[in-house]
C-alpha cells in the first residue's frame, strides 16, 4: 500500500496541548489503516512555537527530528534536539517540545498503542 503525498491530510492546531503558536500536522497514513498505532505524522513547528507538555498513557511516542532545532522537556529536564535525534517517550511519561531555532522544526511522530 502506498499513500501519495497528494492524498495526505494536513491540519493546523493552535496552542497544541497547551503550547504556543500554530503547529502543522500532516497525517502520513489514514487512521483507518493504522494498526496498534494512533498516529503517523510529519509535524512542523514554526520558530517560537511549541507543543505543550502532555502525558502518554498506555502508548509510546517516537519523534525523529528531520530539520531545525528544538528543546524537549521530559521529567522536568530540558534537552536540545537536532536533525537525526530520536526522542522516545514511554508509557506513563510526559513530554513537551519547543522550536528554539531560527527555522521551522520538522519531525516525524509515531504513537504506538500498547495493549
């Protein structure tokens, strides 16, 4: 199965998870085709914007940083992320991400559901 770029849906979320600014999500796989996964998306956070802190219950989220620079906050610790970094947030953990660079922060996000 191939999902063409032209078939992918993009949405804008303002103040996502209590963050700042408007974040763009492109859903790479339709929700009805996801298996043990809640999200497969390309996310773009503009300069100065963020996704607020949120908790993952019974799921794991992976961020694969593609371009830009940001700061991830996990367990009250903030760490700089750059292209090539992978962020893994396990079950019952929380995280937030903010664009701290001078160009858009772009990453792939995958949320795996646990049974």
